[in-house]
C-alpha cells in the first residue's frame, strides 16, 4: 500500500490489472484476510480419512453419497450478512432458512438496493471508502436459496447512475440476464425499482450476482455478491460441518475526496486486495474450527486479477469449479480467474493457527485470512 493511505475521507476508484509490488508494504500478518483457523490439539486424522474426502466430494452433493439424508449446512460469510429473502405465494408458512414447501407455487424473493455508503476496508492504517454495494455491504449479502425453488430479484436503484442486476454462473432466462438494451430493454434508472421475472435455477452450487451496467465502474466499485443454491437434503457422507463464502476483491484509491469517473490512466496499481471487502486486520479475527471437522470454502473472484489461494497446514481438495463437480483434485493452491468460482474441502486435522491467502507475493501483503 502507498503511504498516502493515512489520509481520511479518500474515495474509492477502480483500475485495471498489473500490480507493482514495490509500492506495497505488508500489513501486520498476525491479522490476515479471510479466515484464520484455530484448531484444537488432538491426534491427526489418518491419510485414509483424507482420502475419504477425495472420494466423497467428487460428484454433485445432492445426488450422491451414503448414509441418511440430512439438511445441508447453511453457508456463513465472514464480515458479510446472509440473506434468505422472503417467501411469497405459499399456502403453508416455513422458516426462511429452510426450503420452501414444494408444489405450492412458492417464490423466494430477494430485495436488493444498489447504493453508495462508507465501509471500512483496513485497520492499519484505518481506511474507509465510499463504496457501492447492495443493502449496505460490499460484497453484497450472500443470498441463499434451495434446489427447485422459484426465485425473484427486486432491485431498487439509489445510485447516481443507472444499473441492472445479472445472475452470474448459472442458466437463467434471457429476461433475467440483466444486460441493458440486449436482454433488458432499459436499465434501472436512479430512484426506480425493477422486478425481474421469477425463475427456477437448474442446479445447485456457488454463483454470484452483479451489475451489468457500465461493469468496469459499478462492479469494481463493489456491486457484486455471492449466491448459493443448496440441495434440499444431502447424504450424511457428503455433509460438511462448516461452510464459508469468500469473495475476492481489489480496491484502488485517489487522493481526491470523490469517486472518479472516467478512470485514471490504466495504472493497474491496486492498493488493497481483500476477502469479503476487508483486509485481514479488519476481518474481525480468526474463525475457530474444531479438530476433525469437514470444512467447505466457496470462492468467487470478483476482481480483475487471477488469484492463487493457498491454505497452510491442511490438505485442500478441489470439489467444484464454476458450479460443476470436479474430479476431487488434491492441491496446495487453487488458481481462480476473474468471474470464476471454486469450492474446496478440507479436514481440519492439523491443530494450530493457519493462514489462508493468495500466494502471489504482492497480493499476500493483505489478501489473506
């Protein structure tokens, strides 16, 4: 980061890729972005148990596995709220965190407000920015729905310019694609609310939503978020104990107290690399995981850079790429390109305080947890 970050009231702007690492200085590495893992001191899990993870997570979660059927673990997103929406059109009431009753014409409705607000990005030095996001957060709230449910998006625009909403990574009807003048006749103007047609996602997995109006401005200012479609039930053998969602972002600042548009020259000189909109020192502390738990991490790269995500001290297994089951490759780093999704599983078998971070050295300064 550059020394001028100590100034207050600086506003967020965007830039393109290509980092000059010489202009960075590391944050305090004891507070790193993303997730710090605190694991209890016990005997380690055997290699056979690790192999079990590889074999169990190689196929779609909703249709394979053994053992009794159980409810899936609802994902949590450090520093970001979870949004189950509202359920409309049902004859019977149902908790929002549970699947809507089948065959009752139910629709899970997500209300999203695109707006500008101030969010703290880092603690050392303290850095706040006037970002754009949904419902007061960037990334926006993690949306949760279930297989077979109809979903609908209602978007209110409190920005100073038009916007749209695009579900990213799954097959949606053309009318829900959110591309102005192509699939959507006109964008959502400031002060307007637009209701997209309801549709039923075709499969489970990790997906996203973001603006598709002037994407280089709106998306990189923070108008994106993750959406998980969970199976209604799953076999016990593919069940995870904790499920975490992490969105990778990049922020660039000017010395002026205003959002800049058009962009400055294509410097690619990002100041902060974040997970869930925070550098590690601002992420609220480590996440505690008990020894022996099975953990899923759902990754979405909302930035312009590739990232190579690495978990210290554990064997991570890639189980899903862009919503499709993977062949369960054991790896030390997971490479994820812009706009892509990855899901990794690991068994917490090695007690200690461990870091999860991008392995590109100039990103490691603050993209870790």
